[in-house]
């Protein structure tokens, strides 16, 4: 299992850099994924390996001032403003010194990210069909009244997954799933909603 840390925030500031600095690789995943799905059924993943030299001024005492984390900050910046219309989410795979970028296919965003990647850092771009702003809005709608389903099922938590869906945690998924999909999937959004079982939280 890879050491994969999810970046929960949507994004931070903005920048665009010219094209051509990264080494591009296209790969079709074929093995099983961490959650048991067959990766052959997933969208094609594009990949680039950074070639950009490290900046002359760095802070060796800062755990965030590394090639990988400098790139994550940059991607957050791109996703917050200029490329907010295609940015879906971001996670980091420290074991492989890699960032996983989930986005609606965009050559402009891919080029900006790969051009910024420093030598030795890998970026894997995954296709989605929704941006983070729309996922956040959907999550807000679902969680607007957490008690509205009391007596039918318990809505326990709602959160956005960086890969392109909203996780809805309930006590009874079999009961809740058709209701949630019927209520919030009228605009074709049901495939962006995943209803899962979540235990009741207890205060220690």
C-alpha cells in the first residue's frame, strides 16, 4: 500500500509556465487499484517526470520546502484560480515522490503542472468529468440539513473525494442510496455521489 496523503483543500493561488519542460509518458493502468476496482476499466492516465532544476533559494529546515511539496503548492495555486474550471483534486504519493492530479482533461493545465515539476518528481494526471467547485456545491447541498432524513436513515458525514465524487456516509446505505440519488441526482449528478456505511462517531 502506498503512502498516499489526500490534499483536502481545493486550492491556493495562480501561475502559468510555458510548455516543454517535462518528460511525458502515457500509460494504461492494468492492475487492481487500492479499492479493489480493476484499473483497466479506469480512464487512461497521463504521466510526466519533472526536469526543472531546483530553485537557488530553499529552506532545508522546512519539511514543506521540497521539490514535491513545492509542486503541490503550485498545483493548488493553478487549481484555485486560472484552472478552477477543470481542477478536481490532488493527492500525494510520498513513497514514489509523485503527485496525482485529478482534472477534466486540459492540455493547458497539464503543461503548466509538468513545466513546474522539478527533476525527479512525477505527476500522474487522471481524467475526471467534474471540477472541485461543482463537487463542493453538491456536497453543500447534501449536507445542508443533516437531520432531514431522521426516521428513514442517519446522514452521518459528507465529504469530497479528490478523484471526483462526493462520499455520503450513512448508517443504512441500502435505504439511503436510492433516496440520495433521486433527491440530488436530478441533474445527472448521481454518478458523482457514493453512499457508504459510516459508524456513529463517539466522543472519547
